[in-house]
C-alpha cells in the first residue's frame, strides 16, 4: 500500500501511508486508537476507498473498490466485532454469498456441510457445522471467522484484535492456529493492543501514529517500551500512574448475595478505594456487577449503602442510590452509537438540563458536554460527532462522562480498558485516580491481571461464583491470584 491517504469529515485518518508486508509472514500493525490501523485495513479489504495512493498485490497494481474485489485478490478481513449472523448455522455463515447449488437450483447442503466440517477440523475445531452461531462461545465464533476467510480462499488474512474477548487458553489455541497458517504459506496482518502478543506471534511490526507510519522493523529489533514510545510520541516511564490512597469509611456492604451464578458473595467497599475483582471468564464477576446495579437482581442477600439496607430491583433504583455501571461492552450496552457525544453524555441525567418549564436546555447540554470533553480529554472535532466515529478510548471516556453527569458515589467499571491502546489506558487510569481522590469508590473488574494488580487497593478473587479470597496490596502475588482464580487454595 503506497502513499495511502483518507479523509473523513473533520479528520484525516491516513496521511501518505506506505505499508509493505512480505508473503508468508505475520506482520503486526499497532498504534493508539484513532491512529488509522482499522481504516488502512478496511481500505485493503474494500470497505473504504482511499482518496489517494495505490495498492500492489504480488507485484501487480490492483484496484480495490469493494469487498468483492478484495475477495477476488484472496484478501480476507476478520473484524474485531464478529461479522456473523447469529440465527444461521456455522456452515451457512462460512459459505454465505457463495452457496453451492445443484442443477435444480437447490442449495447443496450435503456438500456445504462436508466442506465446512473439513475446514473446521483443519483448525482443530470439532463441531457440527449445523450448529447455530448463537450457541457458540466467543472463541468458537472466532474460529468460524477464520474458517470463513479460508473458505473464500484468502491467503492474506487480516485479524483485528482477535484475542480481545478470549481466555488465556483460547488465546494459546488461536496462536497455534495462526502459526499453523503461516507454516502453510498464509500471510497474516495482526492488529492488537496487547503488545506482549506482538513479541510472541509476529515477525515484523509497523507502528502508526496520527494516521502516519512511524516505523516498520523486525519484532526482534524492538522492545515493549520502544513500541509504546513510538505509539504515543513520548517516553512512558510507568504503566500505572501513582496514587496516594486516602481510604475512608465503608460506603457499600454486600452480605451473602446469591443468584443462579453467585454463591454467598460478601465484601465491603470503602470511600476513596479501588476494589479490584479478578477471575476467569465465567467466575461470576460480571454477574456480580449486574446484581449490584439491578440488571439481574439477586435471589437473596443484603446490600447496604452507608450502613443503610437497600433493595435494588432495577437500574433506576441503582442510579437513585448513586451507583453507576460502566459495562463490559461499551458499544452494545454503554452507548447509542448513532447518537452524538452530546446526546450520549447527558442521556442519564436529563433532569439536570431541563429549564424551569421542563424543556431540555440545549445551552446546558452543550455546556456540560464541552466541560467533559475538556476534562476527560475526549478527542473529537465536535460535540456533535457521532460516537460511532470515535476511537475506542474516546468512546470509553464518553461512557464515563455520561455516568459522571449522574454524580455517582459508587462506580462499577467492568473491563474499563478493553480494546483501547496504551496511551488511552493510562488516561483512563488517571481518571480513576481522580475519581477516588474525590472520595468516590470504584469496583474495577478486569481480565488483565497486571492491570488489576497495578490499579487496585484490594483485590477480590472469584471462581465459580464464589469469593475465593480478598487480598490486601502487600499480599499481591500473580501466581497466588491465578491459583485462586482456578479454585485452588494456593497450597494444592
């Protein structure tokens, strides 16, 4: 891809980018959210068309005007958000758009299911091709996406954040598949914010910043710090910002909380504290957040706020009790993507922007949104920018802005930095520190162990719907946390 430029309204997404990938290599593409990674790959896949520049495949200049052009050139893109139809079967999704038919113009399901089964087995994925997508796990859906790319005879496969929702075991299996594809001559372009993955899986790495190529080098010639500095344009001296903890009185107390997935959960949360929650997928972390917030009320147990027993049977009641939830999936549950930053920021507290006559005040809306954009460092050309067009980090800041407007005392943050880059992560951490400095209390759920160890004052480890242990900071040990996460005592 030579001298590629792309302009969106108010934003120059790509500025004279030249990006070269060798046949048969795993080439990592990294950069902060908004650096232009996904835009560049969508141009290669025909989703977008470049304003300037040219594309050369196998030493021949090509025109890619749409995804069919890319498919004919054996280029396949696996999106970060799966491009699958949940109500259809695995084989239907794999061959969607290219279903083989008999002479009678009927779909040849026998042939399609057989071919799907062969593709899935080549990925060490033994599942009935007739299985409905909605019944699969996230990791299984990822494998179906790879099978789709192979079914279209792609030999250049682009993977955009393929491990963002996978467990460590599932990631290991995916990496084995990727290395197997490389050994068969496939070319992989790998986008990820998890830099440790880059050093494990990739041969080369290209760094983008602000729509420009900063460098392309062999992975062995880089370090994590050197890549981060190129991504953010400044030296990074620490991964987590320092904070002087000023922990106060108990603000939230949970006693023997039980539901279908939770078993006698008890803990206390203090003002000015970040309580981390760690555990494997399925441990009950998100279910606990939803129970406290009233999304899935528990069957039994007690919840006290500032010593007063309360019953939270809905999210409206949670909000009235000054509890907020930053959800795990910001796009599905945290934002209305077709709404502007302005509308998303104020939607949770419309009473505050009403005039005396009960009419929404656009002046108050604009004032608050402008203040939040400045305070949280949301990068946008306008308060009217649709959140759909923001980077992941700026989308997450908009979710935080929405809940800060509701003035919560307790903030539950479920995977607060999932899918955002190193620079944006640091900014989110700084925001969290600022919130607890104002005596707010935070429950932080994270699958990234270094993050939860680096940011929390105490750490609650969950497994199989139970609290395995609550550790003080001086007791932190990554091995012990992992042992307790899988239900071991630490001595077994």
